[in-house]
C-alpha cells in the first residue's frame, strides 16, 4: 500500500465533503477509533461525514486510486470490532445518512438511509401501525446500516427473524465508486444471485450501503411477559426446547443466569438510580424471560397456559406474570442492560455463539467447565430461543498476559465445542477482528477461500474495511 | 471446450456410478433434455444417476479436467429451463438422492437429500406436527433440490416465505470436486459471507447440493378458505393491498382471472373427469382465493370478518366460504392446475414477474394493453399477495415467426414496465435460459459483472450448468 500519510490526498478527500465534515485532528478522530469491543482502539488518518452516495462514490474512487484503506462506520456499538480502522486510513461515518425516506403503507415497506437509529425507525413505523422487529439491545444508539452489516438480531428474532429477513433491496457504493441496487422492492425474487443477502452480514467489506428497503409487518396489538426462575442453567435451557416442541412460538425467549441479573440490578441502581425487584432465593440459578405477542388476549392466555403446563415438568421457582406495562418495561430494561452492566464491572470478552437450541444445556455445562479449568468467570445470557448465547468472559483480576493468552485458549475450546454441537461462532454480532482468529475452525479453508474470492470480485484492491472476517 | 464426443471419457464417468446408473442411448436420455419450459429440448451426451456426494465429486473432477459441461437436474418441473443441457455434456440426475435423513423434533429441523419430492417431505414432517411451508404447484413431482436452486415459493409464501427462508445449511459439491457445508445448523448466523443464501436461487451454477438442512415450524391446526369474485382484474388486485393494510396476514392470497378458471374447469373435466362447480356470472372477471390459517377458530373467523368488511368497499360477486375439507381441496386443486390447464390448450410462454403488490392493478392493465397491441392472449394468475403474477402468454394460432419475434418484443415491454414499477423478472421460477435475454434490463452491467465474478470464483472453468442466468 502507498503511504497513507500523504497529506495532500487526505485534503483532496476532505474537500469532497467540505471542511466542516472532515476531521484530521486526533482529538476529533479519537471516538471513531473504537467501538464497544473490549478495549480495541485504532486512530484513523481522516474521518469524513458524507451525506450523498455520490460523495461516497468520489471518496472510494480516490481511495482506490491511492490504495487508502476505508472503514465504514455506523453507530459505533459493534461487539466484534467490525467498524475499527485497523489499518488507519479513512473512516466514513454514516451519521449524516439519517433520513427515513419513505414509509409505504400500501406495500408495507420502508426506504431508509443507513444512519437512522434503529429505535427511531421502529417508532416511526409503529406510529403507522407497522412493525420492524429486529431490535438489538443497543437499539437506542445503533444504526440500521450497522445492523445490516452485522446481520443483527435481538430478542424478537426468535419469532420474527433477524435483519436479513427484513431487507429486500439496498443501494450500495462499490469500492470502484459504482453505485448499484442489489435487488428489487419485492417480497420474493429469483432473478440472479442474491446480492442483497450477500451484502447483509458482510460487515462493510464489499460495499458501502447508502439506502435500504425493508419490508414491514403489522404491529402486534397485545403481548404478555413471563419471568420463570430455574434451579439450574441446564434446567432453564432444557425448558426452552420443550416450550417450542409444545407448538408455541414466543416472541421473546431470553436466558439470563443469576449473575447477569444480580450485576444488572446493581448496575441499574448505581448508574440509573432504578431498583428492579426480582426475588432471588438461594436455589435459583437462572431465569427465562418469555414474551408472547399477537392480536388476541384469549389466544395469548391460552399460549401462556401451554407454557405453564410445560414448565410444571421442570424445577422452577415462582413464575412471575408481568401484568402491566411498567413491570414489562422494567423486566425488558433489565434484560437490555445486562451487557453494559457486565462491562461496567470488568473488562470482558463478549462471545456470541449459536447452536441448535436443543444443544444449549450441554453447551452451558461445558462453558462453566472451561471457566473452572482456566480460572475465569463468565456471565451467560442471550437469545436462547434461537440457540444464541452471549458469553461474557470477565477479566476481573486476571493478569494482562493471562487474559491475552490462556483465556483465549479457553475460548478456543468453547468454540470447538460449539462447532461440534452443530453451531457456529456468531449469531448476530459478526466476526469483525475479534473472532477472526477462530474462523478457520468454524469454516475451513475451502469456504474461506470462496469468501476471499468473493471479496476480490467486489474489492480487487482490498481497500474496504481491511482485516475483517478473514 | 474439448470435444465432448470423446467416448472413453464418458465411459470413465459412467463407471463412477456403475452401468445401471449411466445412460448413453438417446432413447434413455431423451427425457433429461427437456423440462416444463415451453418446447425447449437438448440432448445430453451422458446421463448419470449418482447416489453419494463422493460420486458427484469424482464426476465433477473428471468433467473439470476435460472441460465437459455438467447440468444438475431435479424433478424436471422447471419453468425457466434451468436444468436443460444446452451445451450437451453430462446431466447429473439427483433422483437417487431421495432420503429424508432426519427430522429433529427437538430443534424443529430436518436434514434431507435434494432428490426428495417436496410433497413427500411435507407429509413426513406433518406426521410429526411440523410444517414445511414452501409448496410450488408442482409439489407432487418437484424435488427439494430444484426448489432450492430456483428459490421456489408457492401459495403459502405470502405468510411463511419462500424456500430461502427455510434453508439454514447445505452440503455442496463444488465444480473442483471439493465438498463443503455452507453454514451451520442454526437459526441465526453472522459468521462470514452468507454462502447458504448465495447458493439458494443460484440455479445449479455454483455447485451441486447433496444435503439440505431446513428449519420447520409447528403445523397450524386450522384454516379457512374464501373465494371472492370481482368484476375486474384491477378491482381484485386493488383489494389485495387493502386486505394487508387492514392488518390481516392471510396464508394464501391467489389471483385468478376468469380465463384461468374456465380453462382449468375444462381441463379438470376433460383430463381428470372432475367437475368443479364455480358460478361464473358474465360480470365476474377475476377471483381471489384467500386462505387464513392458525390455531384458533375464533381468531380465524374474526380475521375472515375483517376481510369481508374490507371487500364491502369493492365491486364483488357473492363470496364463497369453503366450509368443509373437500370443498377446500377442490378449490386448491383448481388453483394448482391452472398452469397445466393453460398449457394443455396452447403452447405458452410463462412469465413470473413480481412487483410491490400495490402496483399489481397498474401492471395487469398494462399487460392486457400489450396483449392487445401485439395480438396475443394471456392468462394471468398467481401469488398476488406477494405481488407475484404468473402471465401465461398463449401461442394459439400465431405463426412460429411471430411467436419467436414480435411476441418477445411485447414481453420485453412488459418486463420494462415491471422494472419501472419497482419489480423484477422472476419471483420464484428463476431465470434459467428463458429469461436470460432480459437480465440486463433488470440488473444492469455492474450487477451482472459481479454475478459473473462470483460464478468464476466457484467455477473458474464454467463447466457447471452453462448458459443459465447470464
């Protein structure tokens, strides 16, 4: 690569977006060098904030000509380092692409720019009685474009699917500067290779998305929330598969081990002054937070009844039925704050493994065994209805050397078990730089070479988001 | 390409599967040279019926070495010519890959070989209370592998999605002979590029699928079917968007114009001796066949009520409520037989366009205008709830020359309008060879070059299913 310290090229690129949207000083660039992944930090040479696809096209042409690395960036909430400028160069912040361009009530579709905050979009469509289900815990700050890049999920995915299940078309600027639409604004499409699905989850390595067309659903009118305590992690995880087997399709099926709840209660009290009352008798080791939604109270009550019947065969504590909105909000706020809470009390490595849900009980036993073997604590929680478990491994008072070496050996053992159980490395956070060392274990050389080949078709000079995925 | 008449190479390939599974005589190969697309027919040099991935691997290695074209073939029900050996060479018939390998009731997943007939699979999972929704009209003879290759849909897609929404992993033999799994057996996956979704709908041009893992759903316990007659095609199509806008999600929303019903009634009577009574007063020009499903009779009745209320604003005839299984079966049999019926009375060109469903009324008016301009009749029907319209253009007594030239100009005009309406060429039949001439109009050079680049990554010598898509 050509030297990326060439000041005159960066000034040319800056002129594409105007001085007020280009940043060369460290003090301005600092926050664009990290996200929410461990303590990674890299300093870009230049940060630009374009606001049209044509500006991005011109930036990419210039960077391609001079072989300057380009890292696209959304809300900066990533958990795998997908938006980090590991090779410095230019960070393209998408924050000015923040318009909802249309909400088409006739066709239940919306066209948005990728810098729209997920929750802002959800609220806008909800006002029209419509529903955009993907809702990562960071929904209040993450961008739809980042959700697309990592194929984000969230608690509703168990019933309604992940980001890729809602995107039907997108406008993309390729590294060559060419601007394409990947598909059409239709609900089904068998017209050539599925470029839309190839882009979704490609972590900004193939092109920069500048418009997204999502399909929407009618907003479900009713919901109920249950909190079920269990005497062991395995027992809770076994109950999940049993509930699905009974024919119920919950709109939320979240697992939280005891530690997750205790740390989050403490965090909410200390950081937000909010007390969430949940009884935690000594014998209770894990909880399932279960939501049902639909349009009919009676149907929901019948489904809740089915779940309660299933749970009679398990070793549970008293099941809490959240019967008013403020109690529901409180429980979901607790769940959404597990990640920040765990991170508030220790540096962590956040894993995002996924297995067939029937294999969760075996996995969770294995994780704790590995923790015991290597001497680390972990907090497990997540979208267990999908088989998607977040494992936050705590540094606490481990030495830096141990954290950076032995602990990674333990993580490798966990990933090996995940793959042996029919699962894979990431359910919704992506690979980024954090999981890259483990990719070969999950996919093997032939798959990785296919992916590298695809990368080369889109980005022959490898300027776009280098070092990510493989 | 090397001469493909080299008898000794074909004999070597034949020896991989054994003589009883290799066919060199025209009389045996004839049926592998055509499918259900117009009157296309091509003669392969060799037809083989392997039954293990390793056999396919060895065949592909040999063909790659000698640059012999290979065409994988499923049930032979394709409507775009995706399985036709246009360059002769070897046809690999997947008919011996016909085992359902496992139905995992704990994880609601099944692993199948691609030569399993779709309806056989549906029935097998239904016996366990599970549901595999994609059901193309040809479900009684088509293969799951073919459904995967073309990303097939069917009437349930409007509520439950198409084939791609159910496939989570597959085993694929690459043209190099290497055997990979594309993903993992999980419900969500953000682990590298989505090779599973790239393979799905790639029409057998990237690899040969030898195992498929599908996710399943609980089987809905109840359904109701309505048949609503309208005084015009546009009125019926307008009603579709209105029904969805009212917040109902039907599990079937099929459009049939009057001609489709009349021809199918005649066909069923003449070919199957079955009389389907549907009143067709002179003022009735189109019907919607609407299905609702779920687990609760009362909810279904409420939803049917919502639909009836919506339809009060439209110009309808008397709405038929199918209140017993045999009447429902009869109506769906009618719908499933529109395609064979239309084809029984004339050579046709079958288009499979898809638009945002709110644009269907404009499209259908346009199609009839083009027909009037070019002097051809068309029968329109299909999965209109998805915006997916099948247009069967009838040759009847048009001359061969006119059929092969002027009529294609008319089709081009229809496709241009489809793209202008935000739609695309194929919703569920694929591009194959039949729609290939129109791809540039729908996608443009940049997209097509990306697809060609991807093809080259998987199949550098271009041996696999040549001439398809682009």
